[in-house]
């Protein structure tokens, strides 16, 4: 958790008590191409959009809490983290006008777990990392909890994959949850 980030978001009028209601806005360049995020994360809330500088994920890990088994429906306390990450994935697909493949979602979630402060050429990675940074700036999340959540998302994408190029994770999870 980052108390400075919490205060900055609150001063900007964003409601930080329900992180799942916030959104990481998908940004485009002058040619309407989706841009990768840098150190600042564009956060959209009820009061509008603000760019907020957030710490790297590895500096946001808090405590040593051990997550429960997430192979089934995650417990309620983990739902906001899942919702925020998956809504970002859904919004990204809506912004580019197509669904990413199940294999690509699996790869990106796996990359986020393995290299949380790393980089990837795919712009969606920067949005998933930015979303995790936003959530973990607002809530205490241990390294084990972070890895378990992201691993569960990776496994979900893998489980939905039926063939090369399938987009079942997007259709069966993201569209059902978010209508994206």
C-alpha cells in the first residue's frame, strides 16, 4: 500500500474505498494507436481522469499473507483485484476493437507474475501492470497474494484455450463480466 498515492487520489476526488470501481484508461497517440503506459497511470473515476505516478510492483508488496486456494471461485476479499485486472483487459480489447487470443492473455498474465516490474512489447502488459500497481497502492497485498491472483488469471486463460487463435477467455469471461 502507498499512503501517498491514496492521498493524491483522494485529493483528486477519486473514491479509493472501492478500487474495483476505478479504471485504468486506455490511452492513444495522435494517430489513434494505443500507447504503452510509462511510470504514470491514467486513472478514471467518477470525478474524471488523472495521471498518477505509482511505485513499481515489487515496492508495493506488503506483509507475508498467504493466499487461500484460488483454483475455484476466489474469496470475496480477492474479487476487487480480479475485477480491476479483468476490466482493464476487457477495456483494452474494446479499445483496439478485437479480442486478444487466449494464448496471448495467458502469456501476458504469466509474464506479469514472473517479471512484475519488467517490460513487454505488447501494450496490454503495461496496462495490466499499471492496474496491479493501482490496486496495490490502495490495498495491502503480499507477494504471494499477487502471484496467486495473476497465476489464477493465467490459468483461466489457458483453461479457456481450445486451439491456436481461440478467444474463449475474452468471450466467456470478459464479455460476460463486462459486456466488452
